């Protein structure tokens, strides 16, 4: 359509401006839960090993609190102190994926760890709050190989192990897909 009143040039400026707006996405993060170990005392026991562990309110989120992964509650793993997510908790078995944003936006994990009370009428006990655990995507480069990471917990001792990897969008590279490789040439990023 040909416009003769000057709106053609405004339309062209709008298109040019839209093409030069930088993207906020730089890649995709992948996450697998591996295992969890906890030496907490459960059900009044005097030693570890009798926890019926389950997780509530598990969130993976970025610094803007955008929820990337959410699991409300998992199944309980009976009489264990070590949970293998692949075999024991189907809700955390899959590989999760989500957008990694530019500028080193941290990806964090939060969850509540509970002990299920299996007796008559007793309440479940919270073992610990895992909060603000930073998943270090900014320390790895794009690869199909998984990188292991362990969060060490204290009071009492425990750990949460995960595997992570990233793939970068076109024109992005480096640790955390945080570097635009051709910004100065094509103004793509």
C-alpha cells in the first residue's frame, strides 16, 4: 500500500527501531535433580536414617521472581536419609528447561524439605528450608555435557546435588551465554 502523506517514513522508522531492540533471552538452561542427603533427626529418632522425606514448594526462579520450575509437593521417600531423584521421586525425575536471560541474571532454587509423619494423627515436620540457592549457570559454557553441582547444607549436615547445562541462542556465547558475539557487526543482540 502506498501512502503519500508522510506516514510511510514513520512506518519505516518504526520497523527499523523494532529490529534493533536487543533481545533479553540468551539461551536455555537445563536442570536435573540428582540426589539429596540429610542427617536431620526425624520422628524423635536419635540418629539419621528414619526420615520419610518429601519436598514442598520447590521453585526455580530468576531475580525478577519469574517462576521457571514449580513443584507443589512430591511423593515421600520412606525411611531414608538419602534420596535419589531418578528412582525415588517421579516429580523431580525429568529434565527441566527454561530461558536464561542476559546480563548474568541469577537462577535460584528454593524448597522446603519435610518429614512425613506416618503415625496416627501427628503433624509432618519441616526439616529445613532451602532458600536462595544460586544455580551457577554463569560459570558454565554451552555444551551437551552435564556439569555437576553440589549445595552443601549445615546444621545438620546434608547436601543437594544437581546437574546443569546450557545451550546458547544464535549470536550468544561464553559462560552463561552472556556474550553477544556479533553485536558490533549486525546489532543482533
